[in-house]
C-alpha cells in the first residue's frame, strides 16, 4: 500500500531496512511493546509518559545514528511535512481501527485482533 505520489522502487536491490538493523529494531520494538507502568524493571517503575518518551527517544536516536537511511525512515526529515503532524496518520489509523472495527468486539481473540 502506498500513499498518493509514492511508487514502488524499480531498483530490484532496494531495501528499506537493511538486514543488519532488523534484529536490533525488532528487539527495541519488542521491549517497548512489553513495557507497562505496573510492571517493574531493573531501573524501577516508570509512568506511562516516561515509557513513551523513552521508547520514542530510543527509536529516534537509533534511526538518526544511521543517517544513510534517515530520509527513508523519518517523515519528519521531509521539509514538506510538518513535524507536528507526522503522527496524524498513525493516530488516525488506530482511531479507525478501534471505533470502526473493534468497538463491537468484547475481548477479541489475538489472531482476530492482529
């Protein structure tokens, strides 16, 4: 699925996320996905806001340190997209998912939810 104006690369060797980064990114996403204010960690418990800020900061720094891929990964790197509006697409997706598809399901099965 592409946004308006986006096209599939004609380069058969094009890779959005190179293989050496995939395991590290998956590890970060998994760690951040499993964090919760009620689950203590080695550094103690954290508020939801601290968890969110830490997760965003770590992913941002990981991507920014790999500047060759940075323009592909970061929508905020584009001068045409406001940095304040870069999460609108994701927020809209979750809003539609919750209100249009999941509102009538009480405790959906994980495979159905995914």
